[in-house]
């Protein structure tokens, strides 16, 4: 189970078939594998050893896909850097797992200007993309052009393949360790659970530094499908790509799907080739799903539920569940477990609960992460009893469909991004005017949930919402910053001195059937 296996198959089965299209650059499988093997040789020449971490800071591109597979070809471990993070957050993720070499594309040269002074581990910057290399960075394309292809080291199975950072309940991101087997098994399982067109053309616009966007790339390559890669989500380029390249499948977060079908020029583009829309990373409103089905009548829709710690797909609500005549309530579920996942609902003592009762969703199987990098206690807590504890509250019906009804851990999902309240609260607490702050998720029509801060100021102090948000932007990524702020004289506190966030959230979620959005 090594992630580079499909590339070896492609060289035999379809070397001259088109593999990737990005920004007008078309690569066949033979050319792509050659580039992967040459970049792997460069990484080794620069001192990368088996098991070392290699970072990438860049937009989606064919270069990004080459980074993924070249790192694995060289026997190393990917550390995809969140492009929306602040420099401090990037430096933390590099240092946490000792990432010494970072590839950076032309869009983020400015972001790396002071990064080496912030990071203790970062030793080598390599430009990997279009245009000239910036001062202080090696010219990756030139090095690759001069390199000879190297052999695949063939690491696989339980060998570490990725350290992917996700938000932390203590205010620090956690490095999720995923093996080759984790990702390989999940790719096969997701392809099976969400039936795909036989000859597919994938439109990949979800960010590849997220496990969701990366997973789609891996699923397409596993099947040796053609893939159109866009630098990110923008409605017009996505519509143009679908129409021009006859795209058949894509993955969209609900906020992306809403923007796509509501774009004023949507009707100008022929999207009749689209056969499958995968959606996930956040719950979808029933009205949006109905509108999307009407806008894309030839497409089947499939919801995928999962998390980074589970490589990522856990359950799938396939297209047949979205067909007319199926129970309407089923569309509120996240589907049934994929073939490799065992899923249960358990109580506070980890005892299984019967159908209909609400508890925590836990998962077991070859998709479960190896743990959090350097976090033994958090790993032991998350994986206690051999089950990954998702932190999501849910229930199962009599037919084996699972429903997410609440979030047990202190997390907000805004526009498909995970935001842990502690990270935001830590940033707010640095303001001298603040006495106490609580951050919660509240419903938002555009983002699903938005980050909302409830703040108590110190006596005699003044602070405006704009100033608070501006301060947060200097400390944490913009998507984590509060979008709304309210000031109060006091917060509800338990007898043990804890803030009662349930009470803070209640007015915003009143009348809704679930407390996630």
C-alpha cells in the first residue's frame, strides 16, 4: 500500500494519456512521472532522508501534485502548509514537526521573506512554480531540469506519509499523522462508496493543503483519470473548466456550491457533462441542495463526512439517496459508513448506544490516524479504546444511516474551515482591555457558521469590535478571526468557574433541529 503505485501503473497502462491540465499546461502520465522522479532526486540531493518532512506553501497546481508524489517517491513525508495562516502559525507548524525544507510557489514569495527568522527548523527554501526564484530560495524548476530521475524508494504500509495540521483545542494546531495505508485504503474506500463515472474528468478547485482537496486528487490519480487543477475556487474559472473540458466530477464545500449555482453567469455555461458532485466539510442546507440539484440536473450528488484524523472519508450519502422517492429526512443524514470504517454512537463512558439515541460518533478501522505529532496525551485521549473519538454528537437510525446533531468539542466550522475557539480566545486575551472572552459558532447564511466573540472588558476600559478584529488578524489567520463581536457586563459561569457556552449559543440556535450548520 504505497501511494506512488498508481504512477507505476500509469507508465504501463496509459503513458501517453493526459493526466493533468493546469493553467494551459498539459501533462501526460509519462511526463508527470518523469517530473516526479526528477523532483524526488532534487529533494534527496538537498539532504532529504526517508521519513523527513517536506513542506509546501502554494496554490493548487500541477506543481503541487508533483510535490505530493515526489515527496513520497523520495521516501519522505508531506507537510502541506495552510495558505491562510499567519507567518507565526506557519513557523509553528514547521518547527513542531521539524520541517527543514519548504517548497514555495510564486504566489507566496512575500510570505516567506521573514519566515526563516521566525522558524528554528527551516533551513532551505526552494522556489517551485512559475517565474524566477526569489532571493534566498533555490530555483526548483532549474534543479529539476538538470536532475536525472531517481528510483522510487517504495515506502508504504505503516510508513508515515503526511503530517497535516488541524486546529487545536488548546490553542495550538495539531499535526495529524497519516500513514501510506491510511490514505491508500481511504482512497479505495471512498472511490467505492461514492460510485464514480468510468472515464472521469475531475475538476479540482478545493485547496490541496486540506485533506479534502488532496483526497480528490488522490482518488482521481488512483483511477488514472484526467484532472483539471484550478488554483482555488472562483466561480467563473470553475464553470469555464467544466464546459471546456467536459468535467464529470468535482468536490465542493457547500459555500462553494452556493456561490457557483447563484453566479449571475451560471446559465451561460454548459454543465451537462457533470455527473457527480461530491460535497462535504460542512453540513448543507436542504434548500441549497434542492437548488443545486435543479441547477445541475444531470449530476448525482453525494455527501461525504469525515475529518483529517480519518484520512478523511468516514461515511457517504450516495447519489441514490438523493433521488426522488427516497425519505426526505435521509438527506439530513451523513450517510452510511464507507467499507473500511466501523462507526458507533457511544455514551460518556464509551458504551455503545442503540439506534435513535444521541451520543458521540466514534470510528475504528484502517483509516484512523497514527496519532498527533508529539502529543501523546491528546493522542491517547482521542484514540482511547481503539476508537477515534470525533467530538461530533450524533445518532444512528434503524437503517444504519448516521446523523450529526451537535459538536461536542469546542470547534466551529466556517466555510469548510475548522476553527477552534481556544485559538481565537487566546488571541483576544492578549488585549489589555479584555477581562474575559468566549468564542462560539453561530448560524450564518453564507459561511454556515461564523465566529462570534462575546467579550467582557476590564472596568474603565474601552474597545471597539473593529479594533478587536484587527488585533486578531495580526495573531491568527483571517478565517479564524471573529466576524461579529458583542460586549457584555458578565458571562454565564458554572459553579466550577467554567463559561457556559451552551447558554451563550442557545439564543442563536433556537428553533433549529441541529446545533451545527
